[in-house]
C-alpha cells in the first residue's frame, strides 16, 4: 500500500494520507504495519524509511496522561467558585457571631448598671 506522509522540522511524521500530499513523501507500507496502531507521531522519516522511536512514544503517552490528569480550566474555575462560596459563608457566620457577641456584651454592661 502507498501512503503519503508529512513531517515536521525535526523529521517526525505529523500527518499521513492515502492521497498525494504536497509537500510530502511517498511511502510503501503494509496495511498490517504497526504504524497504523501506534501513534504515527512516534515515527521519524530517515533516508526514505519510517523509523519508530519507542522513547518518543513513551514520552507522548506520559504527556497525554498528565494532560488527562490535569483539571480543565472550567473544572478549576468551578472549584475556585465553590471555595469562594465557602469563604463567603464562613465570613457571614463570623459576622453573625460578632454581632451576637456585641449584643451579649451590651446586655452584660446594661445589667451591671
């Protein structure tokens, strides 16, 4: 089977197609080749051949796991809003406690007179 690949400035495959791509490179490859199961960005085009780089594949997998484990901006925003709501409620409770304490002090002062 023939495919056409494009590469980035470092020579890593950044896209492929069964239609001609310009600029690109024509490659002969088996339909059962691991290229189609693995992440194609782990392949480098060197001297007319696709060379799989396991270290690059592992690094990309780790980056993907980190990205998936990192909360999205929306999730972070919701967590921040929930925390601020909690702080606001605590502040309201403290204000009420302060008012209650002031009332109790006034009542104690008036009782002492």
